[in-house]
């Protein structure tokens, strides 16, 4: 009869491993800019160029680029050159089709600071193109050899760095700031797990103890507690979370506390109604007449009976907390410095990834959240079935 | 029975008062100065001060509260700080949209969920059970706004079967029937997506309850008596599993209300939830308090209704003689 | 190769390409509209649904496009034309000059050199914003380009600090001259990422930059109104903020004159500079435009030396219009989503059809007296008009309900006054058919002053008397001298006297829900403007129709 452990337990261990070992193994700070914003994943095909860099120095006054791709997203030219001679110098771009553009010029005689970026309006204006046109399409009209050369006297020192960002990046592309989505994804799993598990544990403990107490004690205590539950239940959760986040701030632990404090009522109510009907049941009446104390009955009989309900609450609770975190993040109510999957979706939405069709920003965190939730649901169900084998579905796993 | 109702209604009234108090104080401990949300950079400091007087923010807190309770009970929510119009005027046009959205989503998802749950429990290991368990888990584990945004993108833009926004077409259709159909057409995607996201958890919950109940002795008895399976299932098993289902209904309600904030945001719907969100963001105390209150009222009313159903459905709860021993 | 659709672009930054000059010279007097009959201002609040609707053709005009990815996408859409203009907008970081060490000018200069505004604009706006060094946006007619520029140069920043006697601790934190204690950790107040994602991002970049020269700075994200209240109480070190300004430079007075340094005043940074005060007073109470211009320019030059702010950028306004409309008006200072476009546009093909215009927020109350919401005014500005309009190209004054005006400084009791004489246009009627006369102007100004209506009170508070010698002349005498009175009075909307007389409580006035006393089909929301209010359906749209009696249509 022994079966291998359910898939969800394996998946859970895997997720834990990623959360524990993943972030330290990343090659650097996930906040770094790696490629152009919204760069699709490297494997997704297409004709986007790889990154390119070159330099103009006193030794090499020309950069030749053998270009075989679509125009790059951007072009930057930064650095400084020193000139002793007092005569003008120019940076000239020659395209494969023979077109020639002056990118910048200088009167000579001193240190020349260059800081050009093809996105600058001044750069576009200098090339004589309208503000919405792409300067790089002008500079890279077709495939072939484009050159950047320094015309005028030779510089005596310094260097100019030309950089063309790549159009594709990594396994999962980049986000609106050019950060590597895979790194963010790996870092984000921690937050989802942390928030989900801690908030639910807090809520379940609260719910269980309050529900049992209320249901078993009955009387004024029950009435009072249930009124309190009613009040808390009457206030829609999301808005009250928003209010509290506004007051307490958006830290992660505040979020956990708030989520925990405002999601125990469900468990409490269910447990209490169970305790209530159990309290009325014959066998508890019998126990009581046999002289069993309330704590004994609570501990030995009500608690085990309530366990499946609590486990159901946990199994539904972790995904609930994770989804609540995602929802709050979607509304922008999470700490912007903490990278979570919900936050990633919020930023993707805020920066137009949905309409831009930047699926690599949407699918990983979206599916990631769902996967974690599914894992917890299935684990919860497994635990439930162990506690109450009647629930076992024929093939439902 | 009468004393039960007196008690419940009194309880509800107490809850109502507490909700009002909570609203009042919650919104007043929110940080920030309301004057700053309605000023224009060109206003002089005196003009700002005048704004503060005009809005009566200088009254003592106690008096502000007394006035607040009376106003809530008479649906006089005062003037919105932001729009300077009566809040109820603004809310009025939103309540029907929200009730339509929530009502249809709640009824449809609970009906579909219950029906599928019972069906799944009847045929253990059957196709329905597999579908329920799978779709239930899947629909319960996707972030709602994510699914809704994807649906919106697919069904309103890529394949434009549904409108992108709002609850009416522009220009408005001419006839009454056309307008009603137009409204339904606009409601279909938001409500449908909420159903899609909501029925799964219902179905699983109901299935679990039913599985349990179907194993009870009284079901075996009923079966042994030779009652038709449908009757056993619905009249006996389901009826006895009903109270926890009603509990679920209660638990689901505020969640769905919260979901409305997100749904109304995604689908640009003109509803109470979106109004609440905007008011909280804008520190518009009267407006946010009123929207909160309306949503609280809806929840309290549903609470009462479910309490009634609970009492009717589970005679084991000895309503009158409870407690007081 | 530049795509053909760019030919309809009106150019900016002084860039006039051959063959396009004809489009760039927009002649206001050629406008004889509106040609469209129905205008729906449709409420789309979510930027995503705005974009989808525009591309799907459910929207015709969309203004204020902020996300660079949207701009790039629309630029490659063949059915949509984009226009870009400089905005009356300024984003800056301010110091609390009341406190050590920010009262040290060298430190402020070094900080300005440390902040890479150009790179910030590139990275965050993909170039669709303009880095600035001055205290007025470049679009302003009073903009002074020749100021002290604190070019980005962290090495030089450290150098000038070292020259002034600053030292660095072993951790790299700055130590003020003559002291031995490094600077204490300080906070930069910033709106949260939820309200303003780009601003929050910029704050982080600023904090990084200032840390690099030894200022121990971190960002403190605050929700907008708690931030404002901290600023009002002067409880801060550094802050970031953006202002939307008007075309008049007297905002400089509000921001930098020492009299405005009161709790809740606009001189948030607490600048007290007697010399600057003198120049700002000259600006505020200038008798004519020339004096004003000189003072405004001088103030900007002085400010760039004082450095009470680090100006960061000014926004470009990007607007999109679908290509099946012609007659769209946009200039280097006014993006396509303007009144002139509405007066001038018509369908390129086919017959008359309604214009779908995006309204990004719900109108709040449509109460022209009570509201200060910009979205209300997007609607109300089509209904109510002022005596003077603003030329979309030059930003100069344009005759509107007044055909002519005179600004004089006259002597009277208690010193000189400004006297404004307006000659009103003849033949103008309110939308309910009643003629527009000097009585309406007089009643409007009196009403605004008498009820101290906040939105207008600063404009009208100095009015001393109003004379209406005949139906088409209004003489407004102010209590003091200022050239800006012309814009304050001439720019205020004029309301119909016969409606104002019925207003009992201006704060809760709802003209859109009152039946017009003279014409049953209309509401009390009637002006002289090109469009007549028809219906507001909350959450959905505002419907307006052409004012068939609009005075600009008269010639047809």
C-alpha cells in the first residue's frame, strides 16, 4: 500500500531549496542593470543583436562594427579625450550605406568630456530626426560595416567607450530597468514563502485557540468573541489591510502581522461552529457527566476533532496569504525595496508589460505564485486525507 | 424563535455601531493632513487655512463622532472632500454596479461550486471529481488580477469579444432592451472571471463535506430504506452539510468584496470598491467612511440572512435554549 | 528614412525641417470651429486600458502619456500620430536651508554636481524628459538659459568640498569644516513607489549619488499627504517634489520669497535672501511685462548660484491622436490634447462622427466654483471661457471674450494702482441664448471676491473696484500694482450673471443637475464656450455637443 510521497512534498522541498540556496548563488546583485529594458530572453529567437563595446583611444582612432543584426536599442558614447592642439575635432559616424553623421564636435585644445546617448532629445535633434524616431535606426540602416572615427588632431590621452546594449538577455529576459528577471524571480520566492507561511501560522494559531475557547466555553465569552469576529468579518479585508499598511508602513513583517491578525476569523468561526455542535453531542455530554474538566475535553476531544478543519484552513490559508500579498503588491501597497513575485507583477503592470506583450515579465511570477499555491493546496489535502481517510479521492491527486 | 431574532437584530445593530466607530477612528488615525490633498500650488497659506475651516476639520473629535453616527444612520454621508459633492450622490450610482457584480459572481460561483462539489462527491474517482479538484486548485491558486488582466487582454483586445472597460457602450444604445443587453454584455467578463476564480474553492469544500456526510450512518440508513439516490444526496446528505456551507458563504463574502476592489480596478468599473480605494488614497474621510459602511452593511445583512438559514438548516442547534446554563 | 506620418508632427526645440515649416506655423485666426458635433470624454483610468483602447480605435485622443514603453509602442503604430511638447513642469530636490549642514552653499553645489540628472532622464524616461538646471521650466517665456550650471562631475564635487575645508571620515562620510564629527544620517522624503513609481526610483538614484560624495543619505518613502504635512511643519532634511506651473513666472515669488516661509507656505526649503527678495518683489509687483521679464531672469540667475534646490527634470507632454482625424493642433509648447485641436479637428474620411477623448480620472463635481480638480477643468474649459486666451504657439495673450485690453498704472489714494480696461467681444451669447455683457464679467468677479472662493481668491483679492461704463467695457481697478493682474483677471473664466444669481451655496452647487431657467433642455452648466454639456454618466463618460451659437462659428 505504501506509495511514493506526493509530488507536492517533493515540490515543496525543491522550492525550499531554491529559496535557501538560490539567492546566495546568484552572480551579483539582482538589482543591477544587465541589458536594455524589456529585453526578451536570449532563447526566444529573432534578430536582435548581442551587446557590443569598443573604445577610441590615442592609439586607435576608429571603431569598425561589422553589423549583422537589426539596429540596436541604444548607443552610448562616454569618456574623455585630451587634446594639446588647438584645432577642431569631430566624431563621425559612417554607415554601411555610405551615410555620414557628425555625432559631436569640439574646438580642441583641452579636455573633451563626451557623454552621448542615442535616447537624448538633443542627440536626435543633432541628427535632424523627429523626437519619436529612433536614432539608432538612422545610424544602423542596414547590415554591413559601420564606422565611428575621430577626425582632427590626435588626442594625447584618455579614451571614449562606445557601448551598444544587447537586445536579448539571459533565460528570462530583463524588466523595465534592464534587471535580470531570472535573478529577481529566484530572490522573490523567499518573500512569497515567508509571507505565506508565517502569516498563516499566526492566523491558524489565533483562529484555533479563539475558536475552541469560544465554542467550548459558550455563554458571554462566546457571544463577545463572536461579536468581535462579526465586526472583523464585516470589514472587508483588503481595505483594512490598506489602512493598516498606510499607518504601520510597508515593511515585510508588518505585512505578515497584519495578514495574520486579519485572517484568523475564518478558522475561528469554523472551529467554533464545530466545537459548538460537538459540545451539544451526546458523547461530550457523557464525558462531562463523567466529570471531565473543560481543559481535558478541549485538549483530548475537541482539538483532535478540530484538527482536520484547521489543516484545511492552513492548506487554504497559505495560498490565501500569498495571494493577499500579491494583491496588495498589485495595488502598490508593499515595500518597494523588497522583491517579491507580487511586486514583480505590480511593476510589470505599472510599466506596461501587459500591453507591451512582455510575457517574460508576467508569466514567471504569475505561474510561480500559482505553483506555490498549488503545492500548498495539495499538501494540505494530503494532510487532511491522512487525518480523515474518508476524503481520499479515487484519482484526485 | 422571536427572542432569537431580537437577539440577532440587536447583535447586528451593535456590530453596526462598532463598524461605524471603527470606520470613524480608523480614518482619523491615518497619517497626513487632508488640506494638502486639495490644495493647488498657487494657493496662499491663508487660502489653505480657509480650506480647513470650510471643511470643519477644526471641531472637537467627540462632536465630530456624534455627528458622524447620526449621519451614517440617515445615509447622510456629508460632502466629499475631493469632489465637494454629497457622498451618497456619488455612491448611489455605484451601488447597483457593485451589487450586480458581487451578486452575480457570488450566486453563480456558489451555485456552480455546490453543484460540481456534490456531483464530485457522488462519484468518487469520476471525471467530475478530477475536473473539480484540478480546476478548483488551479482557479484558487492564480492571483485574481493576473487572470483578469490576461482575460481582458485576450478577450477584449486580441479577440475583441468583450468591451475593454466600463458598463455601457458609448454612445448609449437607444432602446431599453438594448441597454439592458449592453449592460449584461459589459458585466459578463468581470463577473465571469470572478466566477472562474471563485467556484473552485467552493467545489472542493462542498465535495469534502459531502464525502464526509455520505459516510455517515444516517445516509446508509436512507440508502437502505431504498430512497432514490438523488433524494439521498440532496435531501439528506446535502441538507446536513448545509450549515458549514453557509459558514463558507459568510467567510467568502468580505473576500469577494475585497476582490471587487481589484476587479473594479482591472475592468475600470464604476463601483463602490473602486470608490473606496480612491477615497482611501485621497484621504477623503467622508467618502471612504461611507463606502466602508455600505460594504459593511452588505456584509451584516448577508450575515443575518445566513444566520437565519443556519438556524433553519441545522435543528441540532437549540436556538432558544443556547448558553445561559 | 523618416516615416511619412512624422510629417504631421509639429516640431520642437527649434527644429524646423524643410517641408515641414508650413505645419509648424499654426495660425490661430484660421480656426473656425468646432467642426465636430459630438464629443465624448470617456473615462479611462488605467494606463493599460487607455493604450489598448487607443490602439483598438475606441479612443481618438489620448494625452499625457507618461510611460516610455508606451511612447515607443505608439511611435511604431502606423495608425497613430504622436505629438510632443515641453511641459510646465519641474521636478527637483529641495534642501532644508534652516538646518546644518544644508545652509552651506558649497555643500549644495557639490550635491548638485553629484546628481546625474541627464543619466536619470535617460534611464527612467528613455529621453522623453528634459534635464534642467533652472528654476523655471524651459517652455516658460521667461526661461533664462544663461545661468550657473552645476554639471554632473562627482570628482569636482569632492574637490570643491575639500577646498572649502570638508574632510571625510574613514567610512567616507563628510566631516564639516572645523568639526570632527561626521554628518549624521539624513533622510530624503519621497512619495512612495505606489503613488509615483518613477519619482521613487529617482529618489533612490539621488540618494546613491549623494552617498557617493559622503552624504549619509537614505530614502524615506512616505504617502503623499504625510509627506506634505512633514514639509508643512518643516520637519525634514531633503525632499523631492514636482510642481505643475503656470505660464507666469511669479511662482518664483511663492517658492522663494522669505515671506512665504511660514508653516504650510510654498517656501518649503526656508530660503531667506534679502537680495533675492528684492528681485522677487520687483517681479511680483512689476508694472509691465518688461520689468517682469528682467526680474524673472535675474531671479533665475541668482537662484542658480544660491542652489536652494537641485532642479532635475521637466516633463515632455506626449499626446496621441488617431490618424483618421485632420486639423490636429500641436506646437512646441502645447501637446495635441488641447482646445485648439477640438476647435479644428474633423474626420479625415467619411461623415461626421463623435470624438472619443480620454479623461484619465472621474470629473469630481463639475462645479466650476468648488472644484480644483484638473479633470473637472478638462471638461469645464470647453464650456467656460476667459477674457484672454493663451496662444498655443507663443504662449502670449490672445483676444478671446475681450477683443482688446489696456494695462495702466494710475495714481490714486494710497499710491499707484493697476487699472485694466477690457473691451468685450460683441455678439457673444450664453449657450441658453442670453447675450454676454460686461454685467456678466462684473458679477463673476464680484461673486468670486465676495465669497472668497479659494480657487480664484488669490486672483481677485486685490480688486478695488469694477466699472462697467457700457455693455462692452469693463474697467477693473486693483488695489496695488502688478502686471500679473492682467493674467489673473483676464484668465479667470466668466460665468453667466443670470445663473450666478441663482446660486445659493457655491460649495455644493451642482449646475450639471439643475435645469436651466430659460431653456428646459439645458442645465445651469452653460458658458459661452464651444461645447454644450449634455450628460455626465459617472464612471463612463461626459457627453458634450457643439454649441451651434458659438461666436467663432459666426462667420460660416
